[in-house]
C-alpha cells in the first residue's frame, strides 16, 4: 500500500512533466493540459484536418447539400511559397496547413478536425498560425479590388484585404444537447476598414436540419457561423498582429483557447501577449436535441474574405489537450 | 508509408465557356492524377477541353508538358501528371456557346 499523494508530490510531478515537455523542442512551445489528445504537425501530413461539407441525402446527391456549405475548399499542405522569395517554409519544417478562400467577396474556407469526448472537462486548442491576403497579380487584379489602398512603405494595401479568421468547436453531449464555442478575429469590417478585434456570435450556427425543416435558407457566401453581422459581438481590447507589412512575409503567432465541456463555457483565449477572460462570453445552445452526435468534439478553423481577393489562414501545428 | 491526398476542387459546379480551377499546392507530391467527372452535359456530344497548368508561385501560370484532354458527354476522364513543381490547376473550356456541364473535379496526390 503506497503513501498518500502530498501537495509536494503533485508539485514535483508537475515540474517533472513540464521538464519533459521542455526537452522536446516541438512540445516546449506549447502549454498542454494534462492529456494531449492530438498534436498535428502539418509538415508530416494533414492529420485528419479536412474540408467541412454539409450533409447530403440517402442517394449521395450533393445537390442536397446546403448552398452555403458545399464549397469550403480542400485544405492544402503549403510550403508558404511566394512570388518574391520562393519558399518561405513553415515554423516546423517546410509545410503548413493552408485554408484558402476563393477570390469572391464573402467566400469562406473551412477545415475541420473530428473527435469525440471520452469525458467532460477542460479542453484546450493551441496553434501557431498566420494569415495573409493573396499577393497581387495581373490575373487576380488584387491591387484594384476593394480594400486596396495606397502603399505607404509600412502598411501594405493587402493587409486590408484580409477579412477574418475563426476558430470554433461543434460539441454535442451525451443527452443530445449541441452547441458551438466560437472565437473570430475580425481584421476588417465588411467595408474593408481595420477593426482588428476578437468577436463571438450570440446565436448558434444554422444547421442542415434547420434548412430541411424550412427554418433557414442561406446563400453560397452567407456567413455560415452566424449570418447576421448584428449577431457578432466584440470581446476585450482590439489586437494588432505581425502581418509584417507585405503579403509574402510569414510570422507565426501563438494562440491558446480553453473551454469547459462540463460547464459548457468558454474560459480564456491567449493570443501572443494578450489573455482574454471569456468566462462571460455566452455559449448559445440549440433548442432541439440531436441524435447520432453523442460526445461530438469537432474543431474547425475558417478564413473569410470581405473582398474579391483570396484569403489564407496558415497553421504550422495544432495541439489539443484535455484534463480527462 | 507514403503520403497521399485527394482534394475536391469543384463539386457539382456548372461550367460554361472558359474556366480555371482554384490553385492547389502540390509541392510535397511527386505524382498527381486528375479525375474529372461530368455528371450532366447539355447534350451527349458536349465537349470539354482540359489543359493542365503549372505555376511557381500560385499567381502566374503556363501549360504543363501534358497532353490536352477532351471529355465528351457524361462520364469520367483521368490523366496523370508528374514534375509539376509547386502548384497545379486546370484551364478548361466547354465548347459551344450554349453548352454547359456539371462536374466533380478531383486532384489526387502522392509523394
């Protein structure tokens, strides 16, 4: 029979665990909870991140997929290669995961990672990311699209051509109660003016079932997370990132987002040197119950362009950890 | 184990006239194969001419050294591509002013 665990034992175990994480250069840049669920380094593949698509009928007819959920674009393994320098490469090795929109105002590209919960509790999503608008060319005409301004030698016109990126979950507990937790970085508003703020929706995302029931019908470029701009609320102080002046220089940013699936709440968001307390950010729940989604735990990331220029969200790596 | 990836570049898209698929990054792969499924065609003899294009930067494109493909009516055409560099796309054209096709376009990649 062993002796009871003391506070000192717990502290030593914590130090030992951190020391072991720090001994691994790839993990030492992360702050995982007690159990690492996934650690996706995109230099070695897509690791289960795939294109989100809406649901289809029993015959596999993709015409039955909602218009706004059928063109979220396949994620790409990107070497972050640009016209001016060639291959930039990722933070870890050569390849990052790239989520790329079409050059169509309002188009959204979404990549999703599908898991389930073995237990309720704290869940943390961490990533190193960057975002870019596509550089201009004669063919894409980006330099004359909405948002393009004068180049002042510091702020590049393309920076105002990046709309927003979003990190979100799709969660359903064992009683069929389904909800999303969502954080969006809005770089510009719909008129391509800098807003540079974090936002959250106050309504749940419209679902294929709600469309089938005649409750919603969205167009191809509607904002599928929350279609009405009035349903997005800012949280905390605005935050500027290191876009690094031009669309071809890649600087990686740290993001850590923690939620609680027991309490069904947001906890906090850390992005580089800022920590946002999210405990008062509401989590809208669907009124109806869902079958076939027991213990669903999905993560998605999206890029949304507010002009006719492709927008890119790059992830070097993702770590999801839990306290189960 | 070798890496592989399949991407759906167009899904039930109705095409007419000239078109180009979205740029897709392929720098990690050694071999690629296109699959173009024509689900519906305006007429059984509606032709689509398909040309593979390559790019060093995702912005500027030229035709690859790869035979032009032609699909006719409904069905699936496929062709392989190698030594394609960093990006791939299709430049295509539906022949006939009043003709259209509804397609699924897959790009499959392997290292």
